């Protein structure tokens, strides 16, 4: 999802295992007992993948390429956690991202933050989503989409062609949805992932 050579047909993240949000846990020192790390905190693994076959089959109106790909998920995975910041935690109301394991990797414009912003815009009536993204069905009132604090532990090498950024973005969509009490269906999830590139 990070660059013009990627697209929805590649399957980046949309069908990879390991993205379902889980309650984040921590181990009590020396006990081996797992317990909830903090109230209202979620985590997900974002697995790497390797392309076994890749073909560029077209170009989308948004500049990204349509791809046909056969890929295999790998055991190597980034780890992403999220927790709500609360209404007064950040004056700007913006989401935050801390990255461990990738010194120098920029947080501004990171796909994790872009994914959360896209889901928020998609959920709130009157907010614009990227051109070409089908409108989400709106029923009932909009969810509260307050600012989130993400922590990304990078294990997948950056720019190694292993889909780390794409997988991180899909995990961010799933975690933001969990934090905001949303349940986008599989089709909507694919549409949002495709809108990220």
C-alpha cells in the first residue's frame, strides 16, 4: 500500500492472517501470567508476505497500479498496538504514532496514521474520503472517533518488498475500528485498503 506499484489486486494485507484485533496483554515480571496491559488497548500482528508471482495488469485513475499476485504469508510480523487518547489528551485531536525498531522511519504520513484517518473520515457523515472510494452505507449515528495512540514495533525490514507497510496499514484499520466500536464488513475493509493504495 505504500507507493504507486501496489494495488488492491495484489492482496496486500486484505486476506492475510493475523490482523484480527486482540486485547493487548503483558506478562507480570517473573510470573509468566498474561493479563490485560491496560484498559481499552488493542494489538495485532501485521505479517510480512513474499510475492511468488507478480504482474502489473493496469493503472487505476488514482495513479496506483492494478496487480495480479500470488503471495505467501511469512511468520515475520510487525506488532501494532493502539489505545484511545481521550478528548483532552491531545489539544490538536490528531492521532499519534511511536515506532520502535526502525530508527529514522518518519511517522508523518505513515500508512498507519493514514489508515486511521481514512477510517475516521469514512465513519463521519460529511467527511470526504479519497476519490474512487465507494461511499460507506450510513445507518444510525456516527461512532465517536477520538484520537488514538499507536505503537508500532517494526520487525519487517523497511523497503524490503515484504509488504510491511501494507500489512501495518490493514492492522491499523482493524485496530482503529475496534477502538471506535466499528465493524466494517469484509467488502468495506477491502475498499478502504484499496483506497490507501
